């Protein structure tokens, strides 16, 4: 059974690594659309998958956040990837498999997955 | 929505948009009555009577990217189609209470689904908002209150991967205990 005592121990362990946060100009931001349209289309497991992949790969300078409706409900679930100094990339009709590839190719290796972007889908 | 826990996630987004600093999510289940109550209560900016009237109508929204609000109509429908009921109470400047009551033995009852994922995502994606998650089954109850967790954590954020994983297990284990005799 998980206990609050265990949480205290985790806090102490986490505290030791806390000071090594990168400054915000280096942080890659991922935002997932979490309005009704996004949630109905499956945004929750997509969000969970992003969080999971980032934790699993111990990516220190990547954050995930939620946003409202991006205005293209028919293409949900949608996520935007914002790499500092690069143009925003909008990924649509996401699946957990697509998320895994976006993390590896785009977030880790800097190469956007063009075929999953809004541009590729609407062409 | 395929799971009621997705409706809960969606309705709580309204509270976040309404700038709530404290959101309570309550699930009360009775085996004997075959009922489930889901309540989402916030201290956000609230609505006046006219707005409350209007929001259950799927053509009312204050959003700008689309002309219809769907969140509340979906939630209302999910309860009413089980023979249950739905209500909103709101006071401008004080907050909003949304309640849906389900008849759990009705064929149109949508499964609750992954409540844990809903709660963990709400908590970890909105670090500036406090959440109380209360869940009861008959006489058993458990409560998670982020104010208590934050007091323990100090400056360690609730979205630290090791903390997220603890929180997920903590909620799952406590949920499981509710159904054990
Ligand atoms: N907890 C709340 N506090 C204050 N206002 C609320 C609250 N919940 C709903 N509202 C108001 O009711 C409107 C309708 O809500 P509803 O969830 O149905 O649609 P929406 O949030 O506008 O769009 P979406 O379809 O993405 O949910 C909101 O735009 C908001 O103005
Ligand atoms: Mg809404």
C-alpha cells in the first residue's frame, strides 16, 4: 500500500535533483488540446502517453501542458510541439503510436514527423 | 463520451477556465440504491441564473472557436438517459456545483472508466489549482486532497515523474480497497 510516509521519502530524493532545471529558453513545450472535442476524440490517453514517454526517457527540458480547443475539432486529438527557435508544429489525429514517434524523431532528434502534421493531412 | 471519467475531466476544465483555485470531485456510489452521484464543485467565477439556464442548451457557449458548447449537454444527457437526473447551482463570484445522478443498473449507463487517469491529469496539469477527490462506495470512503500533498512536498512539484507515479498507485490502490470486503 502506498503511504504518505513513502511520499516524504520520494520528496527527499526528488529534492536532491531539483536544482538542475534548465532555463526556460531551452525548454520544448508540448500542448495537447483538452476541450470537449479533444477529450471526446481521445486526448486523455494521448496526454498520458506524452507524460509517460518523457518520464521514461528522462527528458529534462520538455514540458507537457493542456490547452483549450485549437479550432479544428475534426482533427482531434491535436498537439502542438514548440521547440525554442523553431516554428510551431501542429500534429493531428494523434494515436499513442504517433506520440511515441513524435517524441523520438521530433523532440529528441529534432526532425518533425511531417506526415502526422496538419499540413500533410489537409493537402 | 465513452467513459464517464472523460465527462468529469471535461466538466472540470470548465472550472479551470472559470479560474477556480479549488475543485472538488465527488463520487458517491450506493450498491443498494444502484445509484452513482458525480459532483464537480468549484470556487470559480460562477454564473448568473440566466447563464445557468442557458448552458444546458447546446447552443450556449462563451468560447470563441466554436458556436456551441457541448460539455454540459453531454454530461446532462449521460445521466438523464439512465433515468437519473442533472443539476447546476451557481453563484456569481462564489462558484459552481454540477451534479449528475446515475441509475447504475440501467442499460444506458456508461461505465465510469479510468477515473484515476482523469484525476492524475487534472492534478498534474494544473499545479496552481487544488483538488479534492472524494470517492465512496456504500460506507467506505477515501479522500485525496492536494493541499495536504503539497504541504508534504514543499517545493517539489506534484508533476515530478516519481511523484506522479506514486500518486497514480495511491489512487488506484485506494480505489481497489473500496471494493474489497
Ligand atoms: N464551472 C463553471 N463556472 C463558470 N462558468 C461555467 C462553468 N461551467 C460552464 N460554464 C459556462 O458555461 C458555458 C458552456 O459550458 P460547456 O462545457 O457546455 O461548453 P464550453 O466549455 O463553452 O465548450 P466545450 O464544448 O469545449 O465544453 C461555458 O462556456 C462557460 O461560460
Ligand atoms: Mg466545457
